[in-house]
C-alpha cells in the first residue's frame, strides 16, 4: 500500500520471520483486487500474514468472507479493520460487534481522542487488539517542548513521551509511528522499554501537548 513497504519489510524480517508479527492491509473496494493484493503479501511474508486488516472499512463485509476462509486455512492469523476518521467510528463499532474481527487500527494521541468515547471501551469489552496509528497527529504535535521539561517522565525526547502516553492506556497493544529513518526507529522502540505512565504522568503529557 505504501510504495515498496511490504516488499522491504518482507526482506528485512525474512531470516527472523517466526519472531516477527507482520501486519498489513487490503486497500481496495474490489474483492478480486483484494485477493490479488493478498497473494502478493503471502509472497512477501513467507506464506502467512499475521494480521490482515481491511483498510478504512472498504467493502469490509465482502472482504471478510474470503479473508475468513484464508484464516481458517492458516494463511492469516488475525483479521482487523481500520479507519482514521471519527465520522466512520459508528461503522467501525458495527464491524467490531459482529465478532468477525480480532483487532482494530485507529488514530490516538493527546490531540485526537475520539476513540476514548466508544471505540476503546468497546474493544476492551470485546477483547479486541488495538493498533494505534498517527501517534504524533501527523506531526501536529511536533517538535514539542524543550527536552529538559521531559525529565519527570524518564524519556529523552518528545516522541518517546507521546508513544509512552499511548502505551500507558491498557486498552492499546501496539503503536505504529511511521518513519524511514533508522535512528528514529531506534528512538521510538526505546519508548517501550521504560515503565508506563501513571495518571499524573499522562496528564503532564497532555498539558505539554496543549502548549
């Protein structure tokens, strides 16, 4: 979906495939095209996609029919659905309530908190996995405060504070910050090494984010 990302990721994890969780999407309203996308993904990821999601709920009911067959055959681990817009969260909640998906992917950060109203509570109730996109609000939260202000949080940089804010919500399982910079990827990964923030710490990040 994002250029050569799937092919590059497949090569990067090929020698450690069993240690990695490969998550990707089907991003078309056409079922046959979706099947073609999936066939290519199987080639990239060694014959199995661990989490396959319907991007932005595009023809999600039709796609889930064949995706469920592939899951039963062992070629998909978990099924998911994604959406970026709060305007689509009612439909996302409907998909969640069908019992046909295992995970969702939604935006969540101190500026975008619409998922707290219904989606996150529902995911917790149903036992669904939650992947978070846009942890930096499409860079609207950057560059952030002076690093010296972050000392009480035990992080070196603002991006780590934001990632730890998200991961401190027990309903969240994975955060996916986008980057093409290996150094940024290492910095982002470091955010998961320390303790989660308590409520006071989360409020502190929210105050910093509000400026």
